[in-house]
C-alpha cells in the first residue's frame, strides 16, 4: 500500500509540474502590443499608431472640400511653441528635432517638395543622405544600419533647428455628411529653412520636405508644450496644437485649376490682403450658411440690427444735428419769403387803381360842391 501511495503522489507531482510549465510559456512573434524603443526612450506601439492616426473620410461622405495652404511664422502668435527649445533639454525638444530624429532612425518617410505639387507616393520619397548633403547637415552611419534599414547619427549641434523659422502646412476644410459638421484637418507640414548666403542680406527660404502628420502624431503626442508665457504649465502636446488649430497661419495658396498662389493671382498687396480676408470669412461662415436659423436666432439678429440702427441714428443726430437744423431752416426760409413777397405784391396790385375819366370828373365835381357849401356858411 505504501508503494502505491508513493507512486500516486509522484504521478500527481509530475502532472502539476507539466501544467505549470505549460502556463509559463513565453509569447513570441510580432504582435501589435510590442513596442519600438529608440535611443531617446520614445516608445510607440502599432496600436498607439493606429489610435492617433486620423483616417481620411471617403468621397461618399464628403460634400465639400477646400484645400488651403498656410505659412506658420514661428516668431508670431502661439507658433513659438513649435520652435522652442532650440536644443533638447529637460523641457523636451522642438518639432524639427523630433522630425529629424525620426528620419535618421528610418521610422517615418518624407517626400520631395515640388513647387506647386504635393505627391505623397513611394516615387517621391526622399533619400535621407541626399537631403542631408543638400542642406549641409553632418551625419554618420549608426550602429545596426543596413541597406534595407539604413540609420544615421546626427549630433544635436549639427541639426539646424535655429534656422527653421517657418512651416508650410496643408489644411483641409471638409463638410462631413455623417456628422453634418465642417472640420479642419492638417494633412502635412514642411519645415522651411531660413539661411543667409555669404554676402549677408535677407535670408533665403528653402522648403526642405513634406511629412505627413499621421506618421508623426504618436511622437508629437508625447511632447508637451506651453503656449502662454504667463502659465508655464504645459497643458497641451504638439498633437493637440495642430488638432485644435492653435496655430496662427497666413494663407498663401488655395487649391485651384491653374495651380497658382495668391501672390501670383493678386500682385497688388492691398488686393492680396483683401483676398486673404475674404477667404478666411468664407471658410468660417460656410458652416453657418448651411442651416436655416431658428426663431430665437432670427429674433436676436433683428434685435441686434435694430440696436445698431438706433446707435447709428443717435450718432448721426449728435454729429449732424446742427447741420440738419440749418438745412431745414434754409429750406423753410425761401418758401416763407416767397409767400410774403407774393402777398405784398398782391396787396400793391389791389391798392393800385387805374385813373379813368369818370373818376377824375367825379372827384372834381365833389370838390366844387364842397367849396360852394363852405362859402354859403
């Protein structure tokens, strides 16, 4: 009996050991939960990439699209949040640093800047070494680099972040029939290099390349920035900066059949500024003009219009009241003078009586009889 008990216990132990070994198997393969870490510790999984990616709506869901090109000056408005810090520090790194690190690690693709065309296809992908040589950026081959997966090492001091003073962005204004709303979506951006030549003078602008925003959204979401000097708490990340349209950009082109910029269409500066203002107003008022206003909105509009007319009337009376009174007095005076003159003329005409022979003889006879009577008395 003891022998049977020992055999049963040993078999039970072997069975439990096999179950434990089966449960502690290591997961292998390339799954969506596996992350990719770079030298800076930035980790982006495939699931995170799909989460931040904004899918383009299909043509069946869209009824209206306006493609707008803007220039972001990094010295104006809230745009300096894309420029600072010039070099990486404890506050993070600038947008251009993030883009250059991703290109050097072969994590994203960039596309050629074609004057007047933006084609995001494999045919127009840039080769990173050629781009770095073109703009005189020093680099070396990184460890683990290969022909299929080339990687490069660029020192912080060699990245010309202080010369990136503006960006070009492609902005889509879309009316989606599923949500019945007009939304704004930034498709791509292009860093612009401002570099002076050997003779000085004004810096020359060199657009470097186009980068699709969906490719860098997960990395921008990990970099927080502050947009107000009065509040040094970084509340928004770079992805929020573009998603919430917190940038200040000047329109320099609208997609058209002739593929011309606004400067080419309106050489005069005043007409160019007027065209930019009219485009901005049409973009922001397009959504409002789609719907019939409610009674409350109509009443509010009527009250505002009435109040505006009253204010304008009061201002006009205060400013031109004396002039209007003088004009009224002048208009009335000629009429009265003319009426008085006519009455006087009529009276004079009535008092004047033509002298006839009868009247003269009668007047003479009456005078003779009076004198005779006086003599008799």
